[in-house]
């Protein structure tokens, strides 16, 4: 097999997909936010399925005092959205596409903040089907949240394996 690189491409060059990869990933902003928000699929929080802004908002009906709100409804691509018909309070992600494009790592701050909100307001965070662990690949992310590990400590615990991975992948990289 021969891989032919694209002329003039760099990782810093923006690219808009000509076709949505999913009804729930309708634009570049949702695609850029997806890696940081996908873990919420294994929680009781809504990430906006059933709204005009999937993977661009985060909320829960029991979140009190948040500045933003939305109400998921059944629609194409979200027949039975989480918290359908209920008013959810939470966050609207306002980072610019340029800022998201420059981000070189998962933004776990949303996950840590939402976990803290659920603890402070005394409602369940994780779904009880182990889907969170399937999304994360192991139980370590859940354990970090429940044990009070900081985001900095968690990232530090990943360094050794991340460095090993980067060494292995180096020979497969095509672009600078």
C-alpha cells in the first residue's frame, strides 16, 4: 500500500467537511468540541442532542443557577434525546473555532466542572451502564473524578504512556 500525501496540507490548515459526519455533528465547532464532550454520553448530562446545537452545549435539569438553558426535543438524528422536553441548565461553549483548532489536547475542565456540579447539587453523574468506561477506554478517568484527582494530576499520570505512543506513531506521520 502506498499513501500519497496531499500537496500543501498542514495540520494548522482549517478544513470544513463537505458532508456532516453525523446529524449530531453539524459543523466544525461541534466536531472540534466532540473529543472533549463525548464522555458526557456516559453521564446523566445532555450534550445538546435534540437541539440546534448538539455537542456545543452541556446541561442537566437539576443544574441550578447556570447562565444558559435549553430544552431537548425529538428531531432527526435525536429521536429520544436525553432529558427530552425538560429544561436543562448549563453551559454554551463560546470558544471560537480558531481557539478550538489551536487546542492541542482534550479539554477535561468541562468534565471536572460538571462532576463537581453534580456532587454539590446532589444528583447522579454517571449512567449505571458502564458506558463512561467504554468511552474512556478504562475506569481510570472515572476513578480520577470520584477520588478527587485534579486534572493536572490526571494528565501527569498519562505522560509516560503518551510519550511511548508518540514514539511509535512518529514513523507513521506524513505531515509536520
